[in-house]
């Protein structure tokens, strides 16, 4: 009698544990997985990345005789969860290709894990280490490291406003922010800009009033926001409320994308400069076609979280066709040095550090009256390619 | 010198929002002996209520009234149908149920409004800055300080001058006593809970034009609310004011000197108060 | 001798798990959370202390493993010992201060400490890697006298290691619970004043419970760092503290086996649900409310209820005329 009870509990426990994690792919299909934040603070990313991969997969259908299928992996914006789910995808479902990662901390962690298992990761995170000191043969990056971000945003602005000699920076105090600041200071020195002050803040900061009043007091000509995402939005919003827009030019080093403009609105973004990894009005044939396709299929204009995984997927497909194989080693070989038509024009995967050489944009926010359609928040003012030479990146690929 | 003055004013502005947020939590604990981990959720719902109303074309001034009202009614319903059952259970149960509620609220917000935040503009009248010599300050933040003071005044009068206030004050000492004196405890609890939630919602509405709305603002702000309540004194109205202002000023002053230190210091302060003077600076024994 | 039965069941469960799960990593994570939940239960269920600070010990264990492996290249056994020691030390510190208060003040103190340690970890970038955490942690193999016995790079091999460690820990915790120490803790939980009056040094017992809990949680954190190859900042976040506590509650505070069940259900459901509904946390929220209101003994209580009813039903079937209709009571 007692045995029954315990047996019941045990079998219930075992039964609960025996949830087969489903996989719909047949053995011949090629299953790729996009690891990104689907829940938690960054859930907006996941939603759009799903669409981007879906578009690429459905457009292509099959590659090298294998039907393309994809799965989204929810990293919950936590590196440990990302690693664990990537491990599962590798072991359980034999996934080898991981396009579309977007966050730095998890990309760094996944990069090591995927390299260990002989897979391929294409990431759009900004941490320098990914194609720098932590580079490896399995990892490729489509987006830009901090050097390029600073060069692509601040340099054209310096040239645009030759009278603006005094710059104030607001920097989040962590690796990515510090790297941005370091590069900014180097640029300032080169261009004879007076760096009149810097404010550090923590990653959980919401209150920028103190930093903004410092900026005001320093009588800067330009306020350079080196933070990202929600923090950049908060800092910008509060800067406007302090009337900084009338007193100085404001530039955000890296915009998160269209949804940032949507959540801030034209009143705030009008006249503010942003560095952008992607913008839907990029004037290349590839992008124009892409935007049309996205609008036709999903009824929205593509934002960065949608475009980046899409182009990652396309790169993967092109490489597979070039290598005539779906074996990771051979695809990696085909990717290295590959020149292809991408969203920003002709792009090239640099062999030495697996960084894709492509344009970065400086865009300027517009007022409501000047908007041509509901997504026309900004105009592209400048585009260019700025990359450190491979020797300077500390990347030593085994 | 001007810089420190500005930091101080910033701190006071921040502190006022913290006060409005914390006062409900404090009084709810003082009277109901109820630990409310869903207080942040009322803040969240207030902020989103404001956003939604503004989107629908309602004037911001009205949201200051409607936001807290809607959340207050919601809270009243939750109290009657849910929390009332668990008052006599140990505090751990309170924590569980309110944490669960907070989770549900957060996910519901994401379901309806999406995970990306949104912006709420201050009303026309309060946009722009005041300039006084070299002192430049956003009008809206001055308004928040004013609103906080006004609320403090109103609540203070309520507590000291009305029958309900007397009941709340007496009830904080002993609920048994006041029910023996013929007061309908159920109704008082429900009213106080609704009021507490409404003030949290008001804090949310006030905060929205400063920091925008996003689904995680409830969780972020809960820790601060607890610090303010603990430091000021659980159950004390004046304590919530003192606690809120203290936290706001410390955060503001420290954020330019040592950013992570700002958060570290307030939690150290919380631990110190709990260890040395658990009733808080202004709490009663 | 209930303890041996439970340990046997856990052993069986751990043996059967690979048959039901396809992912060694997920299975290992289940074991890790089960460990953390058991440690939390020692404080909550056995001592009556609701600690919001378990994440501190988990994160510290994680960092300890990372630092030992990255800087010293230590062996598996040494690393595990190091994590336990680190967890125990920090728990002694946090516990010593926290037990000075009781009830809600105690809870708040642990909360304050959790936040403090988070911001300290964030600031001490040189040691903890700050926001990036510690990366590139190499998982050590199982060695005996310098010879490699088991290559842990295979996920199931590592699972075997984690499972063995957990089984040992579980059995020891059971023994502890049934010892005089355990019974004293229960006495303290039920009536602290009486326990003190009888002559027990209540503070010392509570502190010891903290130390044990911290050691086990630190161990779990260390295993986690070796599982993921990283010791991230998120392991010491308040969220981890909250989750460990909630898992323990949902599982049930009646026994350590309950904690295992709670962890199993949480890890598997989270993984499974998350893949098709990103808003699954909402269900977890409802589950919490349900547990708080109706099933305060957690899932363990539900299971006990169900089996008790089954028993009563069977008894009634066997002798329908004799047994009066008895409502199956809930065990304490």
C-alpha cells in the first residue's frame, strides 16, 4: 500500500520530466536556429527576428537539396540560458547554424560553445571581442564593433559641424560603453575636439538629470550619448525636457532601430543625430527589394531586429551554395572572404577576423511635417565604411 | 555650487515620486499588516493607464485623476475577492500571492501593449524649462515636486483631520481595538488598500512623462519602494516622505560620483536600518 | 527511515531521467535547480526562514568555480569544494546579520543583501568580469590520482557527475533533517520562544542552517558555471533569488523530495512552454496565486492529497460497508 503511493509519486515525477522537446524537422531537412531574446526585457527583438528569418527561409525553400527549416531559441537575454539552449539544439536536433544573435553578453558565451561543437554563429552584437580578442573560426559578425560605430557616427558629424568643438559624453559603465568611450576619445584627439566632460552611469540607471545638468554646465556644443536602447531613449527624452536640444546638438552613437523612434516620437527625435546599423531607407537595390518584400508579407517596414537576422540567413545560404555543401567547416571556408550583395551594398566577409565590411549610417531625425509616410522618422545623412585593420583588432584566429 | 543645487533639486524631485509610491505601501503595511509585492504592479498600471488615456485623446491633467481612480477600483476588487482571504495567513503567503499577481500584471501589459516601451509627453503647459539666473530646470519636474507636496498635504490632513484617518492611525496600533469600537474593518481595509494602490498609480502617472512607460518599470521600482518604506518606517506617513526624499537625494548625488554606488548605498542603508532600528527613522515601535 | 526511501526514489529518478529527456544540458540544469531548491527548503521548510538571498550564494558559487578554474586550473573535486566553501562563508556573513531580525524584517534584510551583492559584483569588474561575467570556463574532467576517469565534455557525462553529486547531497540533507539538528530546526520553526526557553541557542542553529544552505547553493552555482562555461552576472541577480524561492514554495516545503519535484516541474515546463509562448510567466504567476491560496503544501501536497484519496477510495472499494466516508486529511 505504501509502495503504491510512492510509486505513484515517482512515476508522476518521471512522467513530468519525460517531456520530449519537439522537433519538426525530418532528418534530411536543414534546421537552423536563431538564438535571441524572446521573453524578458528585450522581447521586442525576438519578435522581429523571427519575421526576418521566416522571410529568408520561406523565400529560399531549400538549399543544396535540403529543405530549410528554422527555430527560434529563447535566450531570455541571459548568457547561461543561451548557452544551455544552444547546447540542447546542437545535441538534440543536430543544429549547426545559428544566425541572427543580437545581444553581446550572450553572443560572447554562445560563440565559445558553438566553436567547441564545430558549428557556425553569425551575430550582430557590438562587443569588440567577438571579432577581436575572443574571435574564433566559427563566429562571424554582420554588425559593427565600437571603433566603426564611433567613426561612422561622430566623424561625419564633426565634419558637418566644424564649429562644434566641445563635446560631452554620457557613457554606460560596462565593457561596451568603455570601448565606445575609448574610441571616441581617440577620435576627439585626432580631430582636435575638446572633450569637455564625461558622465558614467550604471546599466540600470533611469535618471539622467544629474548627467544632463553637468553637460549643460560644461557648455558643450555636442552631447554624445554612448548608451543604448532604453537608456539612450531615457537619456534623450530627459535631455529634451531639460531644453538641451536648443543649446547643443545631440547625437546617439547607436540607435536600436525603428521601434525606438516609434516609442519616442517625432517631437523628441526631430533634429537629433543617430548612428544606425540599418535603416529602411538605405538606397541600395537589395534593400529596396527587401523592404518591399517585408511590407508585402508583414505589413510593416523592416527594423534592425528584423533586417539583421535576415541578411545573416542570406549570407549563410549564399555560402552554402558557394561551397556546394551544408557541412559547417566547408560553409565557414566559403564565408571567409565572400563578397556578396547585402543590405548596405556590396559587402565582404573579412577573412582575418570574420567581420563583414559594410556601411554604417548617420541619420537625422525629422519633424512630423516632413515625414513622407508613417515610418519616415529620419533621413540618412552619411554612409561610410570604417574598420580597424585586422592587425589592430587583437584577433588571432587559430 | 550651482551643480550641487541642481543635483539636490533633482533628488527632491525623484524623492517626491518615491514618496508618492512608498506612502501607499507603508500605510498598507501599517494597517493591514500586509506585505505587498504587487505594489510595483499598481505603479505600472497607473503609468500605462496614463499612456493609454493620452493615446485615446484624453488630456494629461485628467489622467492624473483617472489613472489612480481606475487602478484604485481594480485594487479594491482585488482586495475584496482575493487578498481578503489571506490576511490571517503568514506573511510568506502574502509575499507569494502578490509576487504572483505582479507577474501576471507584467505579462498582461506585455500582451496588450507589447514589450517595447512608449513615450508620454508632458502637457503643453509644463513643457520647457524655467530659467532663473543660471539655474535651468524642466517645468514638469517642478510640477512633480509640487504635486508630491500637495499629496503630502492632502494625505496628512486626511490622516489627522478625518474620521477615516483616525481609524487608520488607531488601526495601525491595533485593529482588534477599533473593530471592538464598532468600526467595519472590512470596509476600512478595502478603502485603505484601494487608496494605497491609487497613490502608487499616481506615482506612475507622474513618472511617465519623465521616464516613459515600459513593462518592467514595476519590478524596477519595487526595490526602491521597499527601501524608502523600511528606512522611513513601515506604517509611518512621515516616514514615507522622509524615506522617499532620502533615497532620491542619495541616488541623485551619488549617480555622478559613483554610479553603482548609488544603488549599493541605498541597500546598505536599508540593511543598516533593519539591523539597528527596524522601525525606521520615523516609525513607531 | 523515510529518508532512505526518498533517497532511493531520487536515485531512481536520476537514473530514469536520461530516458525521458533528450538534452543532457537540460537534465543537468534540473539537477542544479533541485539542489538549490533543497538548500532553500532547509531554510524555509525546516527552519521557517524565507530567504530572498539564495541567489547570492548561487552567484558566489558560480564566481568561485569560474575563478578557480580560470586562474588555478583546479581539479573538479577541488573546484566543487571551493564553491561549497565560498557559499558557506558568504552565507555565514549574510546569515549572521540577517538572523538578528525575524519575520518580515528578516525577509527584507535578505532582500537588501541580495541587491547589495548584485551591485558589488557589478562594480568589482576585475574579479567578476562585471557585466560580461567570467567567460571561457573549462569544464574539468573527473580525475583520480592524476588519471582521467571520465571526460566531462559530453553533456550526459557531466550530467552523471552532477547527478552523483546531487544524490550524495540529497542523502546527506535527509540525514541532517532526521538528526537532532534537523528536529531542533523544526522546533525553532514551530515555536522559537519555546525552543529558546528549553535551552537551545536559536541563533547558532539558524546560522548553521544558513551555512549548510549556502554551501549547497554555492555548489549548485559552481556546477552551473561549469555547465554553461560562464559565470554571468545574472547568476547573482535578485531574479535568481526569487526563482529559487518560488520553485521551493511551488514544490512544497514538506520534504526535500518536494523540492526536487518543484525544480523538475519548473525547469521542464519553463523550457517546454517558453518555446511556444513567450508569456509563459503569466501562468507561473497564476500558479503561485493558486499555491498560496489553496495548495499551500505545494505540488508535494497535491501529490499527497491525490494518493491519499486514492488510498481511501481503494479502502472504500475493498470494504464498502464498513468504512465511513472519511475526508482524506492533509499531512502536516
